[in-house]
């Protein structure tokens, strides 16, 4: 086959180049540039020209796990002869080769997953809600001063954030022990935060943008540490630094997303009620754009890590910040607009599975790229690492299905987060330092001396809880509806994803660890943005 010839020629050229290199003996074989399905195990299987059909029976005896046999047609009516020739053979995976076989949690996997998902929020609630932060208007090292903030809370938050960023990076480059190989970077983050932010807080107090400086120092420490780590490896591939650079672009995109989300929750405070639904709609469009950007930036990483970053990380961050705008809603009718916008943004991912939409998508891509009439659709069910960029509809359907369920899961987690954190920040020992409090702190800065903040009323807070409760029920129903729809109307998509994604999310401890990393990172950053000491949400003068 043509695909096989190109693959072998590229492989031979790459091997010859590495052997001719003066440093060839120090380099490992080049790692794949595109991701697999289950953590570098389910590799793309190219069709063989002279395959003996009798070999299938022999393979069955040695194989414990197979990729699901999917239906060959799922509503595709215009498949050309060229498309049929492009179809690949099913790929069989031996049990001992799968990462899930080594890290299987067995029958207790779903219970472990459910318990672990609440661990990040327990940590965040304890860190921000239970430990007194200290009065930022007192001298730093007085008894009632905010010394505990600069010596414990801030270094801990930044250290955890650095740990999560580095762990996710090692997942993207497929390190064998992604959570245990970088303690020097974590320790360095804590020390640098103490050495830099403590003198600044002592000399200048908690100045506007204090939190932004903390985040910048954290990210700088992390990436300097990663560069040193990558250079110190005895054996490294030629792609190591390219992947690090690409991951830096991913984190930069996420940082820009954080900045825009901060603008969103601040603008919600300033703008009148009539303009707030426009902000919610703008947030939906912005999240969609960043999701596409990250999907493109993560092409170099394994498929499931790429989908986790582009589908869940960006979406969950937007959803958590979305809930933190609730204290600024003064008109209950705004919640109705928010619900409608949220409903249609969720339904869009299911509409993207339909044949009319896919036909339109192929046509509009052809128009925009001046290739109208020269972009045939493909229906190759066995290209498991397809990321939905091409006109291969099964791969596109799998991408949209992932997007939909990660989106529903993210919104449910964000509601649980708000219900827990809002109660702690409203009634806990630090309630004065958050906009959800009943008696917010009075600013004594020169440009806004003595201006009393408007407290969140009991009625407004109750309205936000009612909206969250009602939306939670609707989201659960939407998740069940989506599951039934994909299960019975898009069977091949369901069978493939259930075999892969379901196994990972419920049974693979490493993959569950990455999900926990993202949840913890987003929760810590979101609460940090509205805390008084970090002076980001509070940096703007008049909120009343």
C-alpha cells in the first residue's frame, strides 16, 4: 500500500539520520509525534499488503484485549472507492502491553474515581476557608498581621500549582513516573516564593497585582526547572525541547485565558444587568476559541492527554470562573439568560454529530480554503488516533463526543465547587476577604480610602444557590440523554470511546491523577483571583 511505503521510507530515513549523527548513540529512538489512544499503547495500525487471513485466529489466542468491532456504516452514504481503499485493518492489543493492565483498579475503580474527585476540593476548602489569613492592613508580622499568608498560604498554593503543571507536562512527554520525578522543581518554587514575595509584602504591603507577580514567579520557576531537567537527562530524544516549547505555548494560552476570565468576573461587577447576558455569551465563544487553539497546540502530545488539556482544562477553568460571577448578579432574570446560553452551548456538541452539520462543515472548509469540491469525506473507523481535524467523520464524531461529556462533567464539578466554597467564604473565618462575605473588608488605599463594599445580600446568595441546584439537575439529565443518544444512534463512536475513555477514567490511576491535577489547579487559581490579599479582583477601586 501507498501508506505503508511512505511509512517505511520515513522510518528508514529517520533511522539513517540518527545513526549518522555524531551523537546518535546518545539518543533514544524518536518518539511518535502523534498520540495514541491509551497512554502510548494503542498505536495506529497500518494495513499490511500480504496479510494471511489465517493469522487472525493465531492472534486471537495470544490476545486478551481487542479493540471493539465497530459497524462499518453509520449513516455515511457517499463513500467513494478511494475512501474504501483508505480503510485500515482492526488493531489488536495484547493484555500485557496495555497500561491499564498494569494499573487496573478492578471493580473498585468507579468508587476510587468518585472519592478522588472530591479530594482537590477538600484541600482547597481547607486551605482558603479554614486557615485565618490575617489582616492585610496590620503590620505583616504583628499578631493579627497577614504573616501566615506570605509564609504558608501563598507558597503552598504556588507550590501545588507548579507541581500540577509539571506533572501534566511529564504526562504529555510520557514519562514513566510523572508524579515522582521532579521534587527539586517543587521545592525551588516554595523557596523562591518565600524569598521574593515576603520582602515585597513587608516593604510594600499587598499592592495591586500582588497575585499576578506570584503567578509569574511560579511559572518562571517551573519552566527554568523544566529546562534544567531536560538538559540534565543522560538520554534524551531529539524532540524533548520541542515538546517543552510546545507545552510552554499551551501554558501561555491557559494564562491568557485566565487573564480574560478575570476581566470577565470584574466586568460582571461593573456592567449593568442588561449587559451581563452579553458577557456570558462572550465567555462561551471565548472558551470555544481557546478549546480549538489548545486542540491545535497539543497535536504533538498523546491523544488522550491532548483531549484532556483542550477539552477539560480550558472548559473547567471557564466553568469555575463562571460560578464566581454569581455574587455580581443582582437581577434574578439574568439566571434565565445564563441558563439558555449554557443549554444551547451544550447542545451544540450533540448537533455537531449529525450528518447535515458534517456535510456543512466539509463544504465551508472547502470554501474557506479554496478547495471546494476537492475535499472528499472519509469514513475510516479504525484510525483511532484521529483528532477530528480532517474530514474523517468517525474521528470527528469521537472528538465531539469527548467534548460533550467533558463539558457536562466540568460543569457539574464547577457547581459542586461553588456550593462548597461559597458557604466557606461567606460564613468562614476569612469571609471579609472575599466578595461573597456578609461584611467585606473596607479598602484603605489612597485612591479609594474608606469606601465600603456592597455586601452580597441573603436574597442574592439564595438565588445563586437555587440556580446552581436547578442547573445541576438539568446537567445530570443532559448527561444521561447524551449517553443514550450516542449509545444507540452512534454505536461505533460509543463502542470505541467506551473501550478507551471509560477504561481510562475509571481504572487508570495515572489518568485519574491528571484529572485531579486540572481540578486542583483551576480551583486554586479561581479562588486566588477573588481573594483580597492577592489584589486582582480587589485591585479596581469602586465595586459598589
